[in-house]
């Protein structure tokens, strides 16, 4: 998974890096199911601790079907990230087409109680060897 391209965005000193990878072993193209994993790293370059309290994803398949996903935290956690530290997690996404894209945001709270949105960069979900949808 570490050989995959990294997509990166920075908001208010919070850097989000995403590396997607296709999971051929969990996919069933004949059955119309393609599965990707993605590794996310969130780096706090700001001067204060931040807590990730919610997530928002927009998932679009190759046919333009859009799915919105919202929820508390990530992978069952609401991590607090200290200045200079990072938090990483892995998750996955099934699609009904061989390519698509994801983009989103994290709701964060700083140590003063200020809520702000951190961008998750748009990234492409592409089967290796197939036409890329997003670079």
C-alpha cells in the first residue's frame, strides 16, 4: 500500500495524506464489486492540540452515482492529535464500478473549543491498468 500515490491537503496547519490501493482479493468484478483500502495520515503542524470529532465523505463511482457518508470520529475513535504529532488509520470502500473518487472533510475542535473543517483531498480509486478518473 505504501507504493500508492499520496494525495495531500492542508487546512489551518492540519495536513491530511491519503494513499488508496485496490484490493483485488476482496473484489468481484464479475459480480460488480470493486474494493479499495485507503491509509490516512493526519499531521498536526499547528501550535495547539486538535481533536477529530466527525467525518464527512463524498464517494462518486464511474457512473456519477454519489454517496454521502457522515459519522462521528474515524474507525470508532475520536483522536486528539498533539502539535507535531500524527494519527494514522486504514479503512476501505466498495464500489459498483471499476473506478471512482472520494473527497471529504474532518470536523476538528482545537483546545479553545473552536470547531473547524479540515479538507480531505480528493483521491482516485482506480483498478491498476484501467483508465484513471482523477489524478
